[in-house]
């Protein structure tokens, strides 16, 4: 290869390397040091966010009380509690409807 060809290839490879680095960095996201985030920072944050989401769905050590004083540890339990309450409401409506005189 001639020196000119080597120079052209080296310049092209340098440009490709710069584009790869540019595509793996985001000025829209900052890392913990306030610097421009790179793909590793973004993947680490994605992992933390996934863990937080998982803890919202699956029981966690922490939790809270529901309206009846029960302990709710996860979003799943909260949804189950709402479903149970809705079923109680539906049953009460059926009981009231059964006591109403028929429109015959």
C-alpha cells in the first residue's frame, strides 16, 4: 500500500471511530458526575429502573397499608385488593337488584 492510501484508510477509520463514539454518547443524559453519559451509563440506569419496576410489581421488603389496614407490599397486591373491592360492590348491587320488585 502506498503512503497516500494508508493515509486515506487511516482517516476513514478515524472518522468511523468518531461516529461510533458519538452514537454511544448522549448529551441528553448525564452520568452521576454530570458528564455526558455513554452507553454504559445508560445501560446501568436502565438496570436500576428495571429493578425499581420489578419491586413495584413483586413483593419488596417495604410496603404500606391499604384502606382497611392491611399490609400491601407490591402493585400486584394492590391490584388484587382493588379487584376484591370491585367484586364486593358488584355483589352488593346484585343483592339490591334481587330485592327490587320486578317490573312485570
